[in-house]
């Protein structure tokens, strides 16, 4: 049916979203970009027919990829985002008044331009924040060349197909480790382990050779279908073991308002069911 967008990311499993109204459909230099209206999720952004973000459920993904590492770190001033073209990740990072500088490296200027126009409630002014330095470049190239000095690095990438593939390589993770300050934290979007277990295993194997603490944590985001999504966690600090009381103090001091993140959710997200544990070598 022509009024449905069917995402066929997996061999045996697909999800479909009704297209209420197609607002934009065009090819950028790197990928096919669509923005359409859906009755349940609001505006939906797809790249090459894979859902990237929606107005309705993006808060879960953005809150968990930002507040978990930033509040666990406790003193993050310089943050690097790889990907993140819709601006939602930059918004959530900049909501931390303790953050002094954010570098965001997005390969596709088209995603930024269209997100500003069609999904402004995701970035909510983040692109105009003087603390943000937006770089249009391949994240892997940037990582190879950067002088580093980042307290937290967030990889907000597409799946490991097309331009996002280079962001799942051992080389990339090795350069990311070098770009972290001592005690810095690297977090990555690692797909839905029930359906993309190999993706998580590959990242975890690389993290284990780089970091003293390498694991993942989970959150369920409805449009990343098939079960909870895994976020890779790599650090040489013991930030994962910060107490819930300390997180409560930091969260209260941050003044951030959330719809998914709480210090208790933060701690619980690292509790992994056996089927996910088994994917970590
Ligand atoms: N959360 C989504 C998901 O899980 O499917 C992905 C979010 S979307 C903001 C990811 C962004 O990564 C896109 O804007 C895409 O253009 C960007 N991207 C893909 N490959 C990249 C690369 N090699 N360097 C920098 N950005 C890249």
C-alpha cells in the first residue's frame, strides 16, 4: 500500500508506519531522506527508509544516550557527538548547563537543514547555541584527525550500512578512545540485540580490548522495533558504579526535566537479561 512506509532493515521482520502526509521526500548527497506525518508518532524522519527519529518517541533515545554518560561522569565539560543530524542529541547535551562545549560531526548537511525546517522541536534552538560547533564531515575521518580532549563521546549513528558502517569499526573505536580525556566515557547506539546481535557482539569485542569497563545498557524505543535497544558503554573509570544517591544529587543539581530518564532508570538500564549477556564476549 502506498500510504505506508515499510522499514525492511531485517531479513525476516519489518515494521510499517502509516504515512498521514508526506512532507518531504528527496535524495541528499548521501542518502534518501523522508519526513512524514504519522498519527501516533507525529513527524517521522527516515534515511534510506529506515526510521531515524520521531517526534513522539525520540525523548527515550536522546535522554538515555546523554544523561546516562554525562551524569555518571559528573564533570563533563566537553562533549563530542558523532552523527546526530536531527539536533535532538545536541539539545539534550546542551541542556546540561555544566557542559561548556559540544562538537557535533554530521556527514550529511541535508539532514541538518531538513531537521531544522521540519523537526525544529527536536533541536529546540540547539543549532544556535554558541557552545555548539557543528562540523559537516565523516565522523571516522574527524576522529582520526582530532586532538581529542572530550569527556564524553556519543555516537548517534545510523545502522552499520551505508555511511554509518565506518562508525562500527575497530579503527574508529580506537581513535575514539584516544580522543577521550582520562576517565572519559564512550557511548554508542548499537541496535536492537534481539535482531542485531552481531552488531552488539562486534562493538563489545572492540570495547573489551580498549576499556577496563566495557558493557552495554538498554532502553526500549517503540520505533526501533524488536525489543530493547542496546547502547555500548566503554570507559576506564568506575563511573558505571556511581551510586543512585550520587546520581540523584547530580540530577537534581542539573535542573533537567525528563520524561524517561531518572537515576533509578539509569541504574536499572545496566541490568542485562541473559540473552543480551550472552552477546557480550
Ligand atoms: N537514532 C537513529 C537510529 O538509531 O537509527 C540514528 C539517528 S540519525 C541522527 C544518525 C545520523 O548519523 C544521520 O544524520 C546520518 O547522516 C549520520 N551519519 C551516518 N554516517 C555518518 C558518518 N560516517 N559520520 C557522521 N555522521 C554520520
